[in-house]
């Protein structure tokens, strides 16, 4: 049961990263995306890793995570 939940969470995280990357490639940017990125820009958890800005709480690429409506900030900032 626990293994299934971990696999599902990993699947959803990967799915959202793919959706976010696709939206970035197509230039999609909603007002909510802009608001989230503004908050993340000054966050202490925003770090540069291998040339990409990621959240050091969850490991997600910020540019991708902020474009997916179902994503949440683990620090409850958005």
C-alpha cells in the first residue's frame, strides 16, 4: 500500500514537471504563474542546481512547478 502511494506521488510529480516544461516551451504564462514566480524569486529555498533554479524543499524546477495549477508550495507561500 505504501509503495503504491510513493509510486503514485512520484508519477504525479514527474507528470507535473513534464506539463510545466511543455508550457514553458510553448510560452504559456498565466497571471498565477507570474505571481508564483515572483514569490519564488526571493525565496530562500530557490537555489541554482546544474544551471536550473530549483526548490531545495521539493527538488522541483521552479519554472516548471509554477505553471501547473495543481502544484503547491511546500512552505505554503502560494
